[in-house]
C-alpha cells in the first residue's frame, strides 16, 4: 500500500511540476520567436459592434462614445438594454441602434441574439463589447488588419481601465499575466489565443450558428454559463485559428471590492471545472490528429487556475517532505520558476507601477479565491454578475494610461 501511495504521489508531483513549468517554456519560445502585427491599411470589413447592457444603462455611455470616435468607418453599433429602469439613452447617432426588450431577456446570449436580429444589413463580422469597456480609436482598424489576413476570429488586447483600489490592481495583475501567457503566447507559437467575454470579433455566419446553440441551452437550462469558453473550443475544434491583436486596445473595468472578487472568481472557477472534460477530449483529438492548434490551445486552457495550482503545490511539498524530500525540492524549484514567469509576464506586458505595488497584497486575493471555491456550485444557477461603477470616458483614461503603451 505504501509503494502505491508513493507512486501516486510521484505522478501528482510530476503533473504539478509540468503545469508550473509550462508557462515559462511557452513564454520563452514565444519571446524568442517574436511578434508582429499586420499592417493596417484600407477598409473592407463591415462590423456589427454589439453591446449588451443589464440593469445599468449609464455605464455604456463612455463605451458608445469611444466607438463613435473610431477612425474606422464601416460599422454599426447595436446596444441591447435589458431590464433598465429608464429607457432613455443620452446619445444618438445614425450608426447607433438602441433596443429596449419589452420582456426581460435575463441573459447575455439572448441579448446578443436580439442584437443580431436587429442588424440593418448583413455584416461580415460581429465585435462583442461589455458595457464597461472603452475602445481605443484604432481598435476596429487593428482588428480588421487581422481579418484581412484571413483570420475568422480575433481577440483584442484587454487591459485594465481602473487601478484605483487594491482589489482592482490585483484583478488587473491577473489580466496582464493571462493576456500575455494565454492570448499572445499561444498565438505567436502558431496556435490560438483564448477569447474573453469582450473585445473579440468573429465572422457573422460562424457566430450566428454558435448563438443559436447557446440559445437552445438557455431554453433547456435557464442559464448559459461561460459562453465564451464553449465558443473558443468550438472554433478551435472546427479548425479555426483565433488571432491575437496586440494593438487593438480595449479597456475593461476591474473589480474594486472583495465581494466582487469572490463573485467573479466563483464564476471563473465554475467555468474551468465545467469544461475540463470537453478540453481533455479536444486535447486527445489534437494529439491523434496531429493538430498543433488543438493541442497547444487545449494545454493552454487546461492549465489549472492559480489558486488550485499554487495550493496543490504547497500540499504536495508538505507531503513529499515526509516521504520523498527530493520531490519536495523539485516542486519548490518549479514553484519559484512559476513565480519568476509571472513577474516576467508582467514586465513584458508593460504592467504599470500600480500593479507592482499591489504584489504584497496577493494573500488578500488568495483568501477571496478560496472563499470562491466554497460557492462554486452556486454559479450553476446564478450568473454571478459583477457591478460596474467606473464612469470615466476614453480620453480621461487614455491620459492616465498612455505612457503604458508608448
């Protein structure tokens, strides 16, 4: 029995060492290969910019203003304002189409479907935005440059809009790390970037079919959890390579309170476990079909969340200290390598000073994520939405953050 226990301990130790080392290996290879964006020239693609709002209509005003300031001109904006108290959007423009559903839709997927039903013409691509986003004036131009290269799906660079609280800075820290390691790195290495809930653009015909499937799920279960995760797996499985547009900058509001951290992480952890089996199936397909896109992408999204990875590492270190000290030392070395990779990713992704100042407060974030694990089942019945309160416009935010992108 003891020998079986030691073998299992060794296998678990090997797995944790692999995942701790994986970001360093892939990031190093991507850094050596280098990254270049396609040249932006001309306008061809026709975009439908879709914004879904729930309850808080005012938060979308700065986003719409930023979209109306795009240097690109071939696009329309569709704003679906679901369950809002006052149906009076303060902006009007020939390109802006605001819709107030008569009956509550109570779902982002249903709001997107409604927006697509309102299209004034057949658009080539659909760009998805959350109401708290702010788009750089070159956002659509940069996205279009990748579409013109043949990419059917493109993820823009999401970055923190607000760094005004410790929790916002800590949340942004994770965004900077993941933006580099799971979006930029796999794309540079010839695979696919992961997509986020906003800042992505996808070919209309493909997206329409996906939304129809998600709507069917909504009617069956009454809730759609992590529709972006199922979409990205569906795309990669069908042979689509998701591009990453490093210069398509989209500001995204970060959570500013401990309660919001807990709700957000609960939703993310639930999403990870909910799709783990599907990802393993995609990985096996990639290995047996020889598809580099499927294989590397699956490994990228299969990597355990940091709270599980670091927590599991510490548990295995303690166990190995009693039974196999050499393995404990190996995990400690891999954990230090992971920490180094985390810091390098922040540095290479030009994280601002507020992020670095928040590093000593990481234990606060860890505690909130542990509490999130206790609520994970709740996310199957509740979307666990976070609130928004940062109303600054693009010009004001850009004035504060411009230096981070020069």
